[in-house]
C-alpha cells in the first residue's frame, strides 16, 4: 500500500483515528454502561482524585511513557505522542461537542421554519425592531448588536453557561 507509506499521510490517519477513539470513549462514558479497561482505570483515578479525565489521562500516560522509555524505548513514536495528547481532551468534550452541533442544526432548522410561516415575530426579535422604529436614524444592526450584547452579559453575570 504505497498510499500509507508517506509519513505525513500516516500521521494524518493516526490523528483522525485518535480523534475518533477519543470521541468513542466520550460516547461510551456518556452512556454509563461500558468503557474499555484502561478508560475504566482512568475513570477510577478521576473519581478518587476529583481531577477531570482530560487532565488525568495524559498524566497517567506520561508516567507509563517514562517507564516505557527506560524499558522498551522502541515502542515510542509519533503515534504515542498524538495518543497521549488528544484522547483525554476528545473523550471529555466529544459528546458535548456532538450535542452542541446537533442542537445548532435543530435550532437553525426550526428557526427557519418559524420565520418562513410569516405569522409574526418572537418577543425578543420584536424588541430590537421596535427600538429601531422609535430611533430610525440608528441602524437596525446596531440595535441588534446592543440587545444581543445585553443578553450575553446577563447570561454570564451569575456564572458561565
């Protein structure tokens, strides 16, 4: 397979595969049904220490890597570094990222449905349009930015979302 002989191609494939391994670990964790043995070990350390998976995973892997460095250095490669640095992060955030993407797709679809039936506006959208109607010299975009900005500030006053 000449295609896989190129170094950069192999690194790219390793990176993609490692990202999907992290995603699958995150999905398995979110089901609370089953994970692989090493992930189970990492979760146990997380539960005992109170430290997030994304931090514990590379720490434990780095400890193992030091042992491997002295005992069997030939096992260490670019793949080892990619695995050590990517999986913990992807496992912690992948299910949230997937849900966020799906939620945005669902939101965009339904907002377009709502807007296309042309039966009026939501209360929030009516607000900046009304403010603009009372102050026509200032652009509609400016009022939209102001109302959106106020919402963002209020959303973060107590704590981040």
